[in-house]
C-alpha cells in the first residue's frame, strides 16, 4: 500500500475492536494513534502495531471521561502528524445487573464512558476534522436497538449513542465531515473481562470490524453509509 499522509485516532485502541481497526488502517498506510487509560497498555499496542508498519503507531494515555484529556489527545496527533482525518470512538465499558442490583457507580461509569465520552471525543475533534474533511466513526452495539434483561445501563448508553451519532451526522455533514455508527453484535474481545478463545470462532472478529472501517473510508465522498448493523452469520 502506498504511503499516506492521513491519520486516525482510536479511543480504546489498545485491544479488541479498537486494535483490530488500528491494524487494518495501518495496513492501509494510515498513521494511527491508539489511546488507553493505561499508558502501558497503549505502549504495548503501539509496539505491536509498529511491527506491522514501522513508525505508524502512536500511544497516548487518555480518558474519554475528560474533555481536556480528549482535547490533549487530539493536539498530540496534530503536533506529531499535522492533521487528523479519522476519529474512531471505540472506548466502552459494560456493567450488567438487574436494576435492583445495579449500583449508582456502575450506572454513572457506563454513561460517562459510552455516551458522554463520545460527546467529549466529538467536541475535541470536530475542528480538526472540519479542516481535513474527515470522518467520525462510532462503535456502538446492537444493544443500541435491542434491549435485554440486566442491560439497563448498557442499553441506555448504547441507545443514546445511536441517537447522538445520527443527530451528529446531520449537524456536521455540511461541514464536510462524515459520521457513521457501527453496531456490532457478538465480537470476540476482552470486553466485560472475557478471555477470547477458540470457542469464540463463531463470533465477529476484531479484524472484521477493522475491514468495515477500512471499507467505509474508501467510499466515494458523495456516499455515506450512516448506520451499519453487523452480526455473526451463524450465532450460537
């Protein structure tokens, strides 16, 4: 792949879906900054990604719950590479319990990371994306349209994220920014303390979401797939 001057920032990019997207974009010749609340986790991911293409990955410690932290992450990318073309809002958390047992702390953390964190990500990046005529991609979930028991916090955050993302798309498209919401079903990741194994072979794999993002950014400028639902072909 020919070298590109384009860059991406991926929240929660040190593992799982975020890492799968980062690897796909680097293979496309795009420089990628991955963020994590843990600098060590971000560093380890960037080290592995730089083996795919040397010098194309940057590690940033950042917390989506802080607007200042998101603004700083964007500024680091701009200082390093001079532009921001793609922002992938991937960071997420899940706490699952009946409403009677769900703690206020778990509710707040879920909303703060999954919903408010994307708002902060958008606020921090819109100016740079306007300059580059860039792309903002939200990793939501089928839980943003399908409710289930024990999912009050997670459903609320993802239903809200889908609505936020679609409204944001209408707000910024005339500024030349594309917005897409990707809504995966079961993905083989470490989400919710899961350890991926061969038993997860039936699930969507992180690299599959990476392929979707890679394909999205190659779409003609005139065309916007604004919301994408993706499922395992043969679920258990």
